[in-house]
């Protein structure tokens, strides 16, 4: 199914799909990193959980009309996707304050944002993925102003869909990160993954953290909370 390794990131490997130049195989790793790679660990089974969770979420978004790179889950740790030209931006949507924003803006954790806040970060490990504004994004990447606006609109639409989804399983979507790419028709489509690695997910009743913060902060069992998210999603999608 797959041939040459094209790229290895912190959480996934990307292979060329065999005999299909326009398609890639994403292979989810068991590695976890935090603080721009300073904190590292391996959790056997994390790759399977994130592949399962992200596959389910992308299938759900596709069914709701969102265009994504996702084709299908291939096996426990791999999925087939369309090749896209990745745009080196992280698009973060925030419904509540958590992580760096509380410190940056001097506000309490869990403060609600209504309307939600959309932010861009420049994907660059050496620079530590700096927070940037729209003009910086236009300067640093080849996106057009219309594409930038389109990414914001799509991110907010996906926020509505994901909030609705997680709410059904008693989970609050606090914030999340998306990445977009251009497909063969030069359209902006959702790429990368959506998983507890890339979202903040809190239990609606207890506010317990069910995401990578348990590893970042050393406060819980990563595999246990990722398994909890998968079990909840399996009930509805
Ligand atoms: N996030 C991510 N990858 C990154 C940085 C952030 O997936 O490289 C996600 C993170 O899991 C959270 C959201 O984006 O759901 C917002 O993260 P934030 O900017 O608050 O990051 P932090 O302050 O924790 O570094």
C-alpha cells in the first residue's frame, strides 16, 4: 500500500501511497511531545487511538459537507489521504481560555469567548510556532487574502460542527488546532488530524481534562483519557 517515506513529524509519518501519486498514507506514531519537543514520551497504543479518533471525526465532517483530505482508514494506525500542498499555518479556534492565551491576555482559565476567537500560528519549529496576525501570514506564506478568510470561515464552521458532536457525548470543546492544504484543484481543504493531541476536551460535568494536557502537565494517564474519548465517539459516529 505504501512506498517511500516522504516526511516524519512528531506524531505521524507520511508515505507515498503505492501506485497512486495523488495519495498519501499517514501512519500515526505512539510518540507524544510537548513544549515544542522538549518533553517526549512513547505511549504504546496512542497511534491507534488517534488514527481511530481522527478518522471518525474526518468522516463526520465530510458527511456534514466539509471538504477534507481524508479518504479512508486503512488499518489500526494508518489512513489514506489525498496529497495536499500544506499551508504552514496552524489555525487555532478558542471557545474558552486555556493554555497560552490566559497568560498572554491576563484572563482567567475557562473564560468563555463568544464569539469564538480564531488565531494563526506560523508553523516553524526553529521559531517555536509563533503567534502571528493576518498580515504576517500573507507575508510569510503564499496564501491570498481570500484564502485566509476562507480558512477562518471554515475553521468557525468546523467549530460549530465539532462542538455539537462533542456536546452529544458530554464533552466541552475548549479549543483546537486545524491545518489546511490545497488539493489538486487548488481548493483549500482540511488536512492533518483532529484528535486529543490537537484539541482541548473537558468533561462537561467534572471539567476533567481528556486530552494531551494530561501529558503536558503530568496530571493523568494519556492512554486512559484518549480511550475514553474514542469510546464516547463510538457511541455516536
Ligand atoms: N495545538 C496543537 N499543536 C500545536 C500547538 C497547539 O495541536 O503545536 C492545539 C492544542 O492542543 C490546543 C490548541 O491548539 O488544543 C491551542 O493551543 P495553545 O495555543 O493554547 O497552546 P499552548 O499554550 O498549550 O502551547
